[in-house]
């Protein structure tokens, strides 16, 4: 699918319907994936999670919070998983409530790699990563903040099993009733750790050259599209976001290559976090070059509001725009945008963990 906005764009707005794979979305307002740390025991989604997503079903598309594909993929307390029957049942309740409201929902598949802690890992094991490079900062654990540890570099022969974790999770997502899946290759987690040379110093087939660094992502996509049609699979990247101690010496070259390499799959979309500027001194990242490199739908993310999102669509810089904190605080965000109504103010103190306060109690118009 060719990105719509690359030719005549003057008449496109947030409320112009768009074809995303097999789905005709009523608007281009996407609910971005947001970690909220409110899953129940065993990382199982709860009824309150279903209510939270149901409230926001007027989005053209919902992308869920990041959801770990295995116990090894866990990096934070009370984040949902998609690797056992109980989690599937919890997510099935979520998808049913969203569909009952007429919404569409993709599940974001996640493995944190080195951004974990032994206290969160099976048998208190070390977190795994492409290379044994310890991130600066602290891990969120059930006992509070603890310094990150030195991760264990994955052996080459372990990587096929990692690919299988994503394949199995994709099957569970299908069973749970999702409309598609998004691979979380952004924000310093496992895929991103393979893509960027600041975290990937391997000398085998998964390190060094750009084809090697993108290999793991491609192998997972190939596995996932055996479960899902490729136009129901999205990928999220964050080329210059330094979050989780990330960097790359040539981000423009790296991520333009990544975007071009994804064209072979006919994906649902490429979701790009445009915030952050970790490009080396003297370099300014050109997101428009990335947008032109990818031939499908381009979903922009990063501090957009109604006015700037409409401008991006009108000028052909994006086909869809995802909103995080604005959607968090405004469950009826499309209605508020359409009426140019006042917006609720997000409460950062309730972003992570807790109960319904700051989660399901934001008022509707």
C-alpha cells in the first residue's frame, strides 16, 4: 500500500477515513501504546484494563500498551503478557469490549532485552541483549528502583528461540481477538538494541553491517507474517530517541535502511517516534526522508496536537498520527478534536501503577 499523503494531500485531515490493510478506519487519530502498569497477578489483563480501552474505542486505531512475549521479556512490574492461556483470556475481554464499541485494536509485542533486572527474570537470570553493554540508569522493580545490571550477550544459536517467542505470541494475539499486531522496535528495547550500533557490537551474522543489524527484526517479521497477513502487522521505531541509554553513530543511514528494508513486506504501517534528538553533533535527522523511504502508511508520533497533526497530514508528512498523553487524559479525544473542545490535563503522578484514579476516571465531554 502506497502512503496516501505522498501526492495530493490538501484535503486530508484527522477525520478523513483511511484504509489500513483490510480495515477502513473512520479517522486517522491513533491511540499510541502507553505502559500503565495496571495488569493483575501473573501479568494478566483485568476488567479495569478492558474499561480503559473501551472508553477510547472511538480512536481510528488503538495500539495497546507494550505486552511481553515471554517471561524473559518482562522489564517492569504489572505489565501485561501474551504468552499463556490466562493472559489470552484477559486480553480477549479487552478486544471484545473494544469491538462492541466499533473500535479496532492492535497488540504491541514486546521484549525488553537488557532493560530488565534479575528480580524480574525467571530464576533471577541476567537480562539478555545483543551485546554485554550495561545501560545507564535504574530498573523499575517490585522493590523499587535498582541499578541496571550487565546483561548477558545472546549466543547466536539462542536467537531462533527468541524468534519463536514472537511467533507464539502472535498466535496468542490472534486467539485473543486482536485486529493486528505491532512489533515494538523502538525506545531502547530488544529490537532497537539490535538495530543501533551503540548497543550492538556483535561480530556474527547479527552485528556490524546494516543488513546484519536488521536481521533479527526481519526474522521475527517473517515468523509473524506466517500467523498474520502482513497488512495486519505494524512496526514501531524511534531513530533518535535516547530513552534507555540509546545511541547510533549514523541514525539517518541506519533507519533509512530499516525503512527501505521493510518495503518488501506490505506492512500495515511504519510507526515512527519523532521525539528526541540523539543524532551526533552537526546532524539533524530528516524524518521526511524516512517517510519517503517507506512506501506504505507512515504513522507519526511525538508531541502532536490537533493543529500540528492536521498540518502533518495536509502537507504529506504523515498518513496517521498517534497520541499518547492526550488520549490518556481524554478518552473521547476524537470528539474533542472535532468540536475543538477543551482538553483534560494529564496527571503524570498517576501514569504508572495505581487504580482507576488517572486511568478510567478522566471525564468525557
